[in-house]
């Protein structure tokens, strides 16, 4: 359920116009903070998807599939932003999304295994 909610929220927020344009706005946070925001959002999304899959079924191939799907979703939203004319496509955002998804899935695996051991 959380994975579906995060997916919808990210889709909506990603298509809102940037600050300074008519309509609903999101803050213009600057490139560095925005990139970190992308990574964190997709880390949460990757974590939610990783936790949605049963521990026994969270295989390496499924983890890779989750990352590819979430990375594709992030890229699709970037293309959509450009097509809508509300924002422009940014490869750095696609990369941040993919890195976040990887980190989120890895966190899900670590949590399922009981976290890091010392």
C-alpha cells in the first residue's frame, strides 16, 4: 500500500509547475537540494517496494527489476515534465532517482536481514 501511495505522490509532485509559474507551485529549492530530494523520494519508494515483496521472494533479480522499474518511472516522469512544458528534462534527476531507488532497495534488504551486524 505504501508503495502505491508513494508512487502516486511522486507522480503528482513531479508534474507540478515550478515556482514562479501560474497554478499550484512547489518551492524552488535549488539544484543540490532538489537532487537530494529526488534521491530521498526514490529511496523511500525503493524501500516501500522492497518491503512489499516477501522476504523469501526478494531475490537479486527481483531487486534489479524493482530498480529498473523505478528508474524507468523516474525517467518517464522527466520526459512527461518536458512534454507538458512545465519543467525540463534533467538527466541529473534521472540519475538521482535511480541512485535513490538502489539505496532504498538495499535498505529493504538490510532491514529484512535484521540490519547490519557488528
